[in-house]
C-alpha cells in the first residue's frame, strides 16, 4: 500500500520529529548522566538521578516508541518498503534493539531515582550507585548510526526487494505489450 503524497509527507514529518526528538531527549539525559557520574555533591546526585528517571520515562521512552511506530508506517507506506532494502532492515533492527535496551535500562534508572529520592540515603550511598553513562552514550551512537543510514540510504536490496522489482518490471512490460496489441487490433 503506497500512501498518497500528502499522507506520506505527514507520516515522514511525524517520523522525523519523533526521531530527532528522541536524539535530543537522549542528549539531555546524557547531560544528567554525566552530572551523576562526575558529581560529588549529594544534592546534585539526587537531582540528576531523579531527573534522569523523569526524562527516561516521560520523554525518551514515548519518543522511542513513536519513532519506531512512525518508521514502520513510513517504510510500509512508501516505495522503500520494510523488507526491500538492507538499510531499512538494519535501521529497524537497531531501533528495536535500542528501544529494548532502553526499556530494560529504565528499570535501573528508576531504582537509582528511588534510592536518590529517599531523604535518608547518605551521600556515600548515592556515590555508590554508579551511572548509566555507558548505556546512554552507546544509545546515542546507535541513534546517530540510524540517522546516517536513513539520510544516506546505502545501496543494497534484499532478495525480496529484487524479486519485487523484477515483478514490477515484468508487469510494466506486459502492460506495454498488451497496449501495443490493442493498438494494432483497432
């Protein structure tokens, strides 16, 4: 099913907005994660951990899910298709993996925030929590790889893509032959 140009543009705009929003939200999260990793002040650590949880659950997760959903809509509704090109499949796989890791990692972030929100938690206990910096920086790199794939669209069709392309060419060829026969017959 190919979308009309107006619907395609709307879907593409929604996908770009949610994807760029996801990258931006992760950048904000990384800033707080750096503050948690480098912070020495107990109050800074408390605020960083609590802020990381809020950003993760209320901004990053919804944008990740929306980006995944809009990406599926755009790929299925356009000529790119979901299974025709390797770059689409790789983008989908990386997005699914990034979303899964995000959902798993938010459990850790929620635990850290719960400990930080407890007023009886000492500064030493807050320092012992650690950070999720490796995951957040790794996630940023994955999102940037997806971005580059979607901008440059490297060549390479899957077997399914080649078969669909051949079927389309064959249908066009048969249509032209039928048209010539019709013109000769009249």
